[in-house]
């Protein structure tokens, strides 16, 4: 018997094969769900199209290799490559960033779907495990079951709302057990205790360095006096008159002599002359000398402080001068002050009178 190779018979055979294959497949098993995530559907479609074009490219290369032709002469080969590049760009630059941004929502939906499937599978098992006399319970049991079912339905609705909406409970502050305990203690002893809103560090004990910084600075003149006058150890003294500067108004201290010695030793060791003090350094040195309160080898700091204190106490708030300022205005020069008649005053007076009538 000859085989019928006509077009009608081939179409009929193909239709029968497709129908049998469709009946063998599960109903709507591979189709995307109606309430699914469209992003995942697009991702699956793009991946499937990418695999199809990749298989087609491999098939084209095998056919060209079998026929012995060059790949560059085939235009569909270039179109397949362009299509693969386009699909790869869609997957890498379009689907992947969106999937990373929607990861939380996708995980939430998948977790909710798994919970629903688990509850659906566990429900028949719970019904089968219930005893037979449970059906003869009173109406109160049915009310309790209705309340439980309503509560579970409400919980499911809350979970659905929380899947996409903001969590208001996490934004607002809740009253913790510590705050409640503090409120109860306040109500007992009527002592107000402020709430601890922000964490605070415990006060650290004060160390030695902080106490040392608060101490008043030592007097260089006093240290030098103790080292030179009260010590019995032999010490090297400078030459007489070498420490007196500014015409006797200032005496070099130990610190100044030490700085000069270091400067001279450096110049002698390196055969060079150091630059003189700048204006800023000279002003700082002058301020340090004034702060030391030394004059003529003595320390007059306490005397100046006492005079300033007397001036502040005797100074008046108004524009009038005090007694101290008035005493400073009086002439203190030597000479006759009008306390008595000097020699020749009477003669001079008579001469002036006679001179008027001439």
C-alpha cells in the first residue's frame, strides 16, 4: 500500500498529532497566572526568545559548516546576532534593575502565596483529624469557630495591606515596658523622672591632666629664686652685668639665657647666622615679658594688681573724677606754693603800683 504524501493528508496528520499532544499536557499548567507578576512573565518570555534565537544561530552555523560555505555571506546570520544582542540588553539593562528594586515586594508576594498554599493543604488534614463527636457540639463552638475564621480573614487582609503599604507602627514610637515601669515608679513616690529620649554617655571621672591644666602657672621668677637662693648645690652663675638689659629695666631670666645659649651653640656648630626674630615673635616675647611682671630684676606683678584694684574701687560711674584722679592732676613740681611770703615780694608789689601812675 502506497503512502499518501499529499498536502491534505500531511495537514490532517499534523492536526491529529497536535491535538493528542495538547490533551497529554496539563490544562493551563505552563500558562502564566492571571494575577501573577507581569515583570516575571516578561522575563520568562525574553529568556525563552533568547534561547530560541541562540538555538537558531547554532543551527545556522552547523548548516553552513556542513555545506562548506562562509558565515559572512549569510545575512540571516547577522540578523540573529542583532536579535540576540537586543534581547541580552533587555535582560541585563531592563529586567535585572527592575527586579532588584522590586525584590522586597516580590518576596512578600511569594511568601504570601506559599502561606496560602500551605493553609489550603493543611485544612483537609485538620478536618480529617477532628473527632466524630465534635459535630454534636453546641452553638457556642460554632460561634467560636466563626470568630476565629473572621479573625483569620482579618489577619489575611492586614497582611495583604502590609505587603505594599507603609508600616505605621514602625514609624511612631511605642510605649515600652521601661517607660511603663518608670511611670508606675513616678506615681508611687511622686518624683518626676525625665524620659531618656537620647542616649547619653556617663560622665567620666576627671583625670590628672585636666586638674593639672586648671592649676595656675608657676612664676618663673619664683622658681629661679628658689633654685639660686634656697638651694645649697653649686650652680653656674652668669657674669656680673651680662643679664641686665634695657638700661637696667629688665633682667634676663633663666629661660632667656637658655634660649640664647642654644642659639649661639647652633650658630657655632653650623658656621651660620640665624635670622633675627620676626615682628610676630618679637611681639610675643615682649608680651611674655610684660606678663612676667619683672622690672630691674624684681617682680612687681602683685603691686600692679593692687594699684589696679584701688583704681577700680575709687572710680566713679559718672563723669566726675574721683579723689585719686584729682590728686594725680595736682602739680607736684618743686617751688613756691603760696604758703608764705618770699623775699622781695613787697618791693615788687610797690614797684608795680608806682609804675601805674607814671
